[in-house]
């Protein structure tokens, strides 16, 4: 792990969930790419997830040498199958689940 990775991980740990999502919404996420279009979905006790990483180095630590793809968090949640969530940086010090509802704009309140 590089010094840059350590600093980034520590900065992410100090952020509130809202701040983390705001920074992540336009960030590139890297994931293992299967032979046919799509993503690798892992079945867990908490439901289906796709492991994604904020760096290709994190993906390499997780999957080794592999075919990979990247996209923004906003695009990724649109690409995920219904009911599948993304687990961001599962090997990092602060992994978290990313769901489509987390990136949606809050509904406008009537009368405003």
C-alpha cells in the first residue's frame, strides 16, 4: 500500500456518509469484468453484491491479474441488476455498501 493510498483511506474514514457519497458519485470505480457484458455478482448472507474498488490497485489485490472495467458510481448503480448492491473497497479499512437509492436526488417537498 502506498502513502497516497494510506492518506486517501484516512481521509475517507474521517468523512460522514453524506460526504463520502458526494465525493464518490463522480469518482471512477473499478471492477472485475466477466467474459460477457455484465458484472460478477457474489451471493452473500446479506444479499447479492458486486465488489468494486476506488483504485485499480485495490482491484488487483482482490482479484489478481484479471480483465477489468471502470465507470462512475452514478453509472454503476444504473448498470447493476435489480436488488444488487455494490460493496466499495471490501479490503479497505472502511468498506461500505453503495445502493442506487443513496445517489438519488431527495424528493422535493410540496410548497417549496
